């Protein structure tokens, strides 16, 4: 059976990440796996288990678990990103395979994986509910979903609207930052109760660098600079937006770490 054609948001993500793949190498902040280390006591992976690194990008997450002795399936919607993950896995030498597929509809049988990790990608998905349904279907009983993504904590609608506006202008493939309570609802609804969640802030080192990674258009750069300079108090406080004496804009994105477990005995 042929895979379903990509919808407009999926196509925008695939085009965008094919174009920007080279920016996700070892120097990218995603190469820092402190957030993954933080999740380990909840996930409790064992060597020999099988993990799906979904929306794997350049493969930093899968490589982290591959080095712990897990077998990794890497999946992504952008062939150029999968190429990066392939090169990383080959350099590290752990068992791995690579699948070009969207998170909303994955070509694996039910209960294939011991764990599923999806890091800093779900805000691009056209249908987060289809992704959580797929995660619940693909996990074995006792398996865990590790979801890490940008978020805005509950109770800050002004900061949330600001962050959404900035991200949509900066990166045309951005979908939506989802609040922690919404993720807990989405995963719980498909039978994956949350066993741990926390917000783990991540510094956005420099607005100009941030434009560069997303290849933001010159017109959108101008608008985002104005939005940052005039950020509402709620956003200013929540994201700790600061201008350095040299004029650089930095802030702290809120990153959600959530672990949800499929009920049943672990294998
Ligand atoms: C920031 S990168 C992911 C980083 C990676 N998970 C890591 O830990 O280094 C976002 C990735 O999501 C992928 N992506 C976006 N939308 C997708 C979708 N609907 N299905 C699968 N992959 C998607 C992009 O192609 C891109 O490689």
C-alpha cells in the first residue's frame, strides 16, 4: 500500500528540515542531552530493548539511547535529516534502521517498541492526537513514551500567544506549543498515563543564531525583533527575556519532559 500523501503542514516541515538539515550537527544545542539524562530514572531503559526515535532529526536522541545498548529505529519526515541520523548511527556502531514516515501514521505493527522517544519535534506535528494514538498503539505493555518539547506552562495565555506568534514567524513549519495539561490529557486519553512531568528550561542563546537555524525570511526577522523588544510583561518574566550589553536578545524556552507509561508488565 502506498503511504498517504503529506498534508500541507507535513509538507512544510519536510521541506523546511530538508533545507536546514546541516544546522543540526554536533554544534547544535540539541546535541546537549542533559534533558535525556534527566528522564532516564523514569524511563528505565535496558540494553537490548528496542526504541523508536520519532522525528529523529539528526539522531541525537537515538544515538544517546544507542550508546546505552538499545536497538534504535529512527523515523522522520525529512530524508536529509534521516541521512544525518544514519551517519551518526554508523559512526557509533549500534544496531539501527531508518524509516521515512510521518508521526501521525507510522508503518509498524502494534506493540513493536519497548520505548518511544520524541524530542523537540511535536510542535511541528499536524495532528498531535494522531501522534499520541500511534505511540499508544506501537508501545508494548509496560513501555514508555518519552515526550520532550517546547511548551508554555499552564495559566499564561498572554505569554503563550506571544510565543506562538514568534515561533510561527521564525519557522514556517511550526504548528503549536502544547501546554503540559494538554499533553497529559492527550496521552491519558489514549491509555498512556503520565508518570512524570517537569519543565526543563533551555536557553535560546541568541536571536540572530535562532533565525539562522530556521532560515527565517528577512521580513519575518524584522517583525520578530520588534515582538521580542516589545514583549508583554508575562512573556518577559516567564521566558526571562534579556538584552545583553552587546545588544543580543536571549531568553529561556520552557521545555516539557513528560514520561507516560503503557500499563502492563515490562518486558
Ligand atoms: C528539531 S528536529 C528534532 C530533533 C531530534 N529529535 C533530536 O533530539 O535531536 C525536528 C524534526 O521533526 C521532524 N518532523 C517534523 N514534522 C514531522 C512529522 N509530522 N512527522 C515526522 N517527523 C516530523 C523534522 O523533519 C525534524 O527532523
